[in-house]
C-alpha cells in the first residue's frame, strides 16, 4: 500500500519563496513568486493574494503569479485552511472564518490592504473578506465565483444551475463516502471532476497532465479530502441554520471597490446568469467572458486571464513599480 503524501510535498522548488504565516489562529502555507531568490519581500509592491478553489492548492496560480510579479506587484498564493501544507483544524470551513483567514493573511504578510484573487470557494473568501473586512481589501478579482446571494438565487430559480450545484453539495453531506471517493485510486475521482468541468482544449495538454498529477497527490494528504468537503457541507447546511442566515444578511450589501469577474465560456458548473447578476452587489463590477475556457479559466487560458488581471490591477488607484 502506498503511503500518504507528506503535507510538505506541495513545497515545490523553483522561483517560489515558501512562508509559514500565522493568521486567524492557524498556520497557513503561502508561496510567493520570487525569481531573484531574495528572502526579504520586495519593498513597495502592492500585495495581490490568491485563493484557490475546491481540490486545488497554491499551484493553481502557477501561471498568473509570474505575470502579476512582472507587472510590479507582490504575488502570493496560499493553501486554504485544510489544504496542502496549511493547518487542518476540525472547524472553520465557513464564510465567516474564510474571510478572517484572508484579512489576517494580509496583515501577517506585512500589508494593510491587498487585492484578492479567488477561484470558486476562494472567490467566496474574496467576496466575504471585502464585505466583512472592507479596510483590508482594495479590490477583488474572482474566477467562476459569483456573489453568494446571486449563486443561491440562481440555484433556486434555474434548473440547470440547480442540477450542477446540488449533485455535488448533496453528495458531500454523506459521512465518509465522499472522502473515500476523493482519495480512492490515487485521487482518480478528483481528476474526473476537473476534467468534466474543464473546457475541451485544456485536458489535451501536457500542462493538464502535470497539474492533475499534483492535485491527485495533494488531495491524498491526510485530512485534506475531509477539509475540502467541509466547505461545501457548510454551504449546504448553513442554509437551514441561524449562522447561514446571518452570513447572507451581512453579505447583502454593495461593495464600493472594483470587482473583476472572469467566467469561462464553457464552464458547466457555474453558469453565466449568477455571474452577470452579481453586479447587484458591486458598484464597479466588470464581468468578462473567457472564450474556450471551462471552470478553470486561470489555468486553461492563462495567456488571456493574466493580461486581463494585470490590466485590472493597473486600473486601480495607488502605486505600482513597473509601467
């Protein structure tokens, strides 16, 4: 029987500086793009903090980190709590705590504010942190991650969106079986899920093969599959509990910071309607469709997503180092 991967196995060598950051009561692993190999963080660069989605870890942002760094920003991606080499506490897989993790990371990395970039569950962290900790977030970019109220309404009203969402959320409520499915056969179920949600082109590339190999290994790190599923379990169960009602009530306000919303044209999991209707919760809302991409546009079409993200960052008020 093959032994489970060690959490430190996600600390790949290369132009990455790996940090252990204490934030919101736990230790979070962060990877910073640092091609010069210097240990000290670059002075004066605005922070751009990346939060991955279900089944991923910091490696999801491998293509965007160099582009953002080269544009003059400090580019840092993290393993969300429960993933990769971050701590895996028994609780805290909810919107409240995810927002606290994000805002705590910004301070722990030595900044007073940052632009947050998030995919799927990581995008929920972006929306929540910007709403609940507004002083810490200067702008938000989300990928396949509508505002949670927009997504809830679309799930209730749109049969196709409901079918896409409920199949995963309801299965995740079962005890142990979802964890077993994710880790069985060296993570083959996760590979299948990512393939199903991708556009037609990415699964045929060497980049996809390499990424899937890394994701299949990372989901088998002890405790990771359970923690990954806990986010979805909270999203489902909170609908019927007071903490979920309070969360949605607090989230029902408009952001007054710029929000870039990217969405893959071929995304079968998050449909266009909740992405477009999320403009009700942001005064400056900029939706963009990524042609040919599925649910993982930042990996499938990084040559398009990266420049759009950099253009967005350069449109924000404040300093930048490279024009």
